[in-house]
C-alpha cells in the first residue's frame, strides 16, 4: 500500500509539472517518470523481499541431494548448474574458489531515477527564469496561426495581416523587460523568441548529457561511458556479460542434508530484479543517446540557420505569381526588403512554412506590399508595371545634376522620368 501511494504521488507530481508548461526535456521527463515508477516498484519489492526472489547458482560438484534441497530452499526459482571447470571470473576466482559479489541494482536504479527527475526540475527552473516577465509565447503565435489556416478565405487575409503586424511590432518578440526589475528608471532589455528557441534547444542538450553522465557515474564498471555497446557486442558474439554488467549477489540458504538437521551453505545467486534493471538501464542509455544526438544536431541547425535564414524569406516570396525572379528591379527591391525584416518574423515564418505554405506565402507578400508602399513613387510605379515595359536597369535618383545652363530638353526628360528627383543645372 505504501509503495502504491509512493508511485501515485510521483506520477501525479510529474504529470502536473508537464501539464502546467510544455518545457525543456518533455521526452526525457516521460522516460524519467517510467524509470521512477519502475524504481518505486523495485523499492517496494525490496522491503517485502523473501528467498523466492533469488535464483540459485550451484556448482556441478554439489551432491544430488544438496542440489535437491537447494532447489527446495529457493522455492520455485530457476536453478543454474555451473560446470566444474568453468573459467568465468564472475563465478570462480584464480584459486578456483567461488567469487561472490553483492550488487543490488534496484536501489541504484531508484537513485538514478530520482537524480534524473531532479535534473529535469532544475532545467525547468532555468527555463522559467529565462521567461520571467516575458509576454512572448511561441505557442500563442502557433495557435493564432492555426486559426488563420482554418478561417475562410475572406477572413484569412485579415488574420494574416494581424499576425504579421503583431510579430513586426516587436513589443512581444524583441524588447522584453523583466517584470520584477521594471521601473521608471531601470529596465533590462531581453532578447526575443529566437534567443529563447536556442536557449531551449541548449537546455535539451544539457538535460540529455546530464542524464547520461549520472547513469555512467552510478553504473561505472571501468568500461567507459559506452558500456551498453560492449554489452550488446558480447551478447551477439556469445561472450559472458557478467564482467560487463554483474548481476550476482551473496546469498545464504538453509540446506537440509539429514532429517531434523540443517546447515547453512553460502551460494552465489542472482536477483531477477537485477536482470530487469539491467535491461531498463540499457534502454535508458540508448534512449538518451538517440535523443541527445537529435538535440545536438537540432541546436547546431538552429545556430547555423540564423546566419542564412533570410534566403527562406526570399524563396517564399518568389512563390507568389506577382513576383518575377528574373526581373532585375525585383531582385534589388527584394534584397532591400530583406534587410528591413527582423529575425523574429523569419523565425515565425519558418513555422508558417512547416504548417501551411499558402499562409507563409501570403504573409511574406503582405509585408512586401506594405514595405513597398512606403517607398518612393518612381520605385513603386516601376515595380508594379509589367515586366515587358522594363527596358533599362533600375535607378533610384534623389538629385540630378545637368551640365549646361540652357539644356531645357534634357531637363524636361529627366523631370518626366524621375518626378521626385531634384534637378540642379551646372555650367561645367
């Protein structure tokens, strides 16, 4: 009953922590919850242990009646008969005497699970500290994006405009003052969602690395951090794995050799829970290694993409039918437009691209048209004209100097082509 209450309390705690906020180490916390459940069961079983939990290992030279009595003493456990000339160092030492080891992995597994859960809680605390006082929530953008995608066509443009203006505003994505430090004279600027995304991926890597280091510190057999790889290699090649992962224990049993007489024999035995813990730990190691490698590549990809992410904006923008990739004026305007777009919008645009390419295309083109409306009249009129009318390279002129005081014809041509330019006449 106590064990069931312990399991329920731990499971409820981890479930509540996971529901409150989807934070760092979500996958790792699930694995840790499973390990803690298993550790609690092992801990509860160790309190109420009896001799039936042991599997006896009996040397072959034992008499038959002793073997029978040992089998009866172990109740219905598996009986291992070891050959007399066995060379396994886990059974015999160099002098041919039984070599006993006292190893109970269920208690170590309990410690590993508790430490792993504690590491997850520490990383969650760091993540919440990084978001302290921050109004930015990437999940809110994604939820709003889902509403935009599901909305009718006549409402989609309005939703896209609101979402783009919200991201471009910058109050939620770039300057984020810490709430408890905010005052009229002191404010600490905070980075936006791009920094928080990289921080989250970094905490993922730290979580998986810490879990592996704790596992290695608890189960260090002198074989290095990659001992499960050697264990599986020995298993495939048929090599004894007792040296890699010893599961034997030191046991004493009452041996009835004569009626009403008994003696105590010391035998080497194996805990079934140790075998189960061994498989759980190997699964834990490969699980953490696999997702740790994914987290590392994800972090490196996020860092590298920050230096070349504006190409994504360009590619999505050219998906619009109104954009001509081969037009020189369009290329120049797009290059100027990319310089005005912050990293936060491109970060959200990447999520849009993964969710719905149509919404991403319309969002990019909406901002492009909004930016183009702020440019000079000659640039906007030249760009909106058909591509067949573009006979010359794009030129933006703010002032024109004409040599010749009486060159009125040239002055009229320049004035008609560039109406916003300031014309100055020079004698030389």
